[in-house]
C-alpha cells in the first residue's frame, strides 16, 4: 500500500510540474519573463527547479516502498 501511495504522490507532483508553466505564461505582468541573473525565470524552472523537484519526488516515492 505504501508503494502505491508514494507512486501516486510522485505522479501528481510530475503532472503539476508539467502543467505549472502553462498558466504562468498568461498571468498579468508575465512572471515567466522575469530575469534572474540575466536568465528568464522559465529557463530556471525548466533547467533547474522542475528536474530537481522531479528527482526528489522520485527518490521519496521509492523510499516509501
């Protein structure tokens, strides 16, 4: 049962990570166009935040087995 629960949580986290940039691109003020260290926020999300979060979710889901 714990493995199913961990896998379900990991799948939900991954789906949220995939869907998060879509509404953020249409928000007023264009938050994904904000630059941090000269690089757009969307790049930081796609190259750093999302992969790290996915890896942590995967490790945690495997740890709940």
